[in-house]
C-alpha cells in the first residue's frame, strides 16, 4: 500500500530537520484511513509532505511518520472554470497543462514546486490583483480530505467557515487528497518597472497603491533603492505566441535574474550574489516599460533537492497604510544591525502587495490590505541570527507572519498577530484531533 523510504533529510544541512521514525510514500489515498488507525505501525504524528519546500518545520516528523504525497499526481478533470486534481500534483505541472488549454490560475507564483495539497492548506501570499484573492489557497474551491478519525470528507466553498479553517490547517485537521482549483482564460500581463529612492517611494506611495495591478517590490536598504514592478492584466491585448516568447526570453535572461528575485539563479551562480544588488540597477537603467508575458512564463523550478533552496527568505506582512514607515524602519534596522553585527543580507529583499483576503483563517491579509517584506539570503553565516532580530522588528511594527514561510517564529508573535483566530483554531483542532494524531512539536509550540 505504501512504500517505506529512507528519509535522506532527517537532519539536513539547512537546519530544517524533521526526524521521522518512518518515512512513507503514499501510493493510493484509499490507504490513509488504515494508516491513521494504526499508531503502533505508523507512529504519531502523521505529517504530510508535499513538495517539501517550506521555510520552516511545518512538516516536522518528530519521531512519527512522514507521508510523501508525490505519487498522487493525476490531473483528473479539466473544466471551463475549474480543474480537479490530486494533492500531489505540482503547481508547475498544473500551470503548464492549463496553459496548453488556454487557461491559467487566478494567481501564479514564481516558484513551481508547490503541491496542490500544500496550496490548499498553507499560507502562500502572492502579488494580487483584487480583493478576496491574495493567497493561493483562495484559488481552491473544493477539497477532499480524510479526517484524523479516518473519515472521508468533501468541503466546498459554499461552506465558507469550514473552508476558511481548512485553508489554514497545515495538515492538522485532516489529510487532503484531492482539490478543485479555479481557473480563468490565459491573459497577458503587462509589466512595468520604476526605480525610486525611499524618499521618492514615500512621496509617490498614495498614487502607487491607488493604480490598478499587482505590485512586487525589490528593496535594497544599503543602496537606498526600491524597484517597483507593476503587473497589469491586459484583457484586450492582442499578441501572438512567438512575440511573447521573445519578450519572455529577454526578461528572464536580462532583467529578472538581476533582481535576485529568482533565487534559483542566484544560488546556481555564487559569483553572482554580490552582483545582484548593483546588477539590478545596471540592468534596469532608467526603468523598463511595457514588457508583456503570460504568468506561467515567470514560473521557475528550483533545484531538485529542496534543501538546496532553503535559507532563502523569511516573510512578514504589514498593513498597507503604514508601509512606507515600515520600509523606512527596515532600512534603519538593516543599517544598525550591520553596524553592530557586521552582517547584511546578500540578496535584495522582495515584497508583494496583498489585497484583503479572508479566505483563510491565517491569511496574511485577513484584516486588511497589506504589503509583505521578505529579507532574502543564500543562507550565509549570520542569517539565522539576523532573522531573530528581524522578527522582533516585524512584530513591533504590527506584522503578520506565516507558519510556513516565516523562520524562527515564536508563540508570542503568533498570539500577537492572530489573537482570537489562533485560539479558535486551537479549540477546533483539539476537538477534531483529541489524541493529537496529526500534530507535531512545531505546531504544539506555536499554537498549543
Ligand atoms: C527558494 C524558494 C522560493 C520560493 N518562492 C516562492 C514563491 O515565489 N511563491 C510562493 O508562494 N512560495 C514560494 N516559496 C515557498 C514555498 O513554495 C512553499 O512554502 C512551499 O512550496 C509549499 O508547498 P510544498 O508542497 O513544498 O509544501 P510542504 O512544505 O511539503 O508542506 C507545507 C505544509 O502543508 C502540509 N501539507 C502538505 N501536503 C498536504 C496534504 N496533502 N494534506 C494536508 N496537509 C498537507 C504539510 O504538512 C506542511 O504543514 C519558495 C520557497 C523556496 C525555498
């Protein structure tokens, strides 16, 4: 039914160890109830592994059983507005299959190794176009899962409250084996770049956020530079495939890698790391205007072994209204940290504007529109300590963390950011899984 595999990453060089007693590869979802009902054969906790690219110990085996879902890899049914697929399918596989049919997801991340199971239950904020759709989980309209007691359950987005909780459940309320994802017609995206100093950014900020489109920022505190990347959906654009392909090549080869936003390329070429900071501005010159591409063309696959891509960033989200202050504080924080500890990140920090999205309980933009701020690094010495202080800075500025993309998180940060929502989740989890069959020490520490 399931195959046992040696877990090569029991404690890997990234520091994100999981130490399961048993590492399994699931072949059929029908085997899950029996697996859950036999704690002697399959020790507690049972933790699901998707693509295994999270930045934290949210998978965490803890002497229990990790279950790799990658063999649940079938796309089951394409429709006009939705697609049905198994939980182990990777977002990049789905996005490519959709593109061939002239369709795409409402949100397309830059990185392809995300499993649909993780997409349904974890926090994956993306540069957003409209209210209600700022995290990947909001693209999910139905999940099929097995509860901790081994019962099959189907939940659709008509059951709003339940769906909201499941979309933030990290495998603690049940194991997802199938999902339905919303799709829309493939739409060209126009991309514009502007480079500003912090002062310019602050004075133009009201205009910047009132204009339509998704916004991604590339922030360099030591160069006093913020590059604003605006993505506008162009429903009326008539561009042929080969035209787009040409443009894509030039963007990917010449512009995007220079931002350091495509971490894969930074890690692949160590010599590039220091060039990244200044290369961005060289590549852009006065700013690139009106580049056109389809969203699936900016998606990239990371190195095959997940650990090679770890230690790369940590994400907090901040209220949009106060964001220029936060960025200004971040510039000061980075500079004074460098003065004191002689450490500074070697990759440009990323950021995304998030519209309000209440689709999941732990949504990073649950309480209103936000901007993320994501210090990035290739994992050099000093990075882990830097993040401990960055967390204090972020929490003091009213930031909201995530459980899968914010490193070195502490229970105080969780309580401060999520308050009643964390209590509600804890109560639900205790009721649905009283014997803690699915809970690991990471979530016990942060959520109880
Ligand atoms: C270098 C790098 C770049 C990145 N770039 C981006 C980016 O551009 N955009 C973006 O959104 N993210 C990005 N990420 C974050 C990363 O994509 C996600 O955190 C991660 O990939 C989530 O998907 P996964 O399948 O790897 O989840 P995993 O790490 O395998 O699992 C995440 C959580 O979901 C649970 N889970 C998994 N499958 C199931 C299931 N079937 N049922 C129940 N629970 C389940 C796990 O137990 C765990 O708690 C990046 C990460 C790295 C390392």
